[in-house]
């Protein structure tokens, strides 16, 4: 398994076949400040197997239906996309990366609501 892109420690990792791309991301020390959690790309050879949005797990506690890793797979962490800072009287004030959110209500939803 190879983890490349905007991660703390890019390189080859020996990871169980029961692991998911999120396990590989943790093994590589997580994303850097310049890395995206919204569009992790899981490749098998040159074929894109899936794109994983880690916000599903981090913000909603919902484990994704991520595919299992196989020997020789790669996980590419792209640079972070557009971001928005949410502060004030919301449940989770933070800087959020935008993916498909296009309205103020969507962004407040990321922050857990008012």
C-alpha cells in the first residue's frame, strides 16, 4: 500500500487487507495542513476505485462504505480545496473544507448547527 500526496509521512506501508483508506491515512501520520480530507483518492493500479470523504466519519460518526485495500493499492491525498471559517454560536467552530456545500445553511450544517 502506498500513501502519497499531502500526508505527514508519504511512502509504502504494510497494511492489513481488512483495512480501509482511512486506516492507511492514519498509518501515514494523517494529512498535512495543506491536505484535503474531502477527496481522498483510492487507486488500484491506474484505476480510481473510489473517492473517500473523511468528513462523513469525522463530523457525523458515520463510517463510510470504503472499499478494502489490496496489495499494491495507492491512496492519494490531494491539496486542500476551498475553505470557510465558521465561528460564533455554532456547535463546532472551525475551518471547514468545502466540497458540495453551496449555501450558508450547508456550512452551518458542517459546524453542527446553531
